[in-house]
C-alpha cells in the first residue's frame, strides 16, 4: 500500500514511508521478565537484542530529513523473520 499511496499523494508533495518494526524493548516487555526478553533478543540475527526506542526515533527523524525517501517500507528488525510452521 505504501507505494501506491505515495504515488497518489506525490502531486500534493506528500511523501509516504512505512516503518516495519521488529521486536523493540518497550514497557510492554516489562511484564514478561528478563529471561523472555533475552530469549527474544537472541533470535535477532544482528544485533542480537531487542531494538531500542531511540533507534526507531532515529530512523523516523532520518525519514523526515531525507526528501528522497518516498514510497518505501523500511524494515527495522535486525533481520529477524518469523520461523516457518
């Protein structure tokens, strides 16, 4: 959806960029305990940890500051993917 919407809104100078976040260390994870957090982080190929909110913010800032970014979905997930069933 990102690319078609970006193309539709280009004529009015609106850019559309999607951030697809992976696992981020947010207050939601405070309830699961350190062992679960460590286990989830170990599944992330590199860096082998949960993302930090500041890393998400840094990407959002870069998107705003870089006018050539448009029509893209950026994965911010340390290359983690869901395991096949």
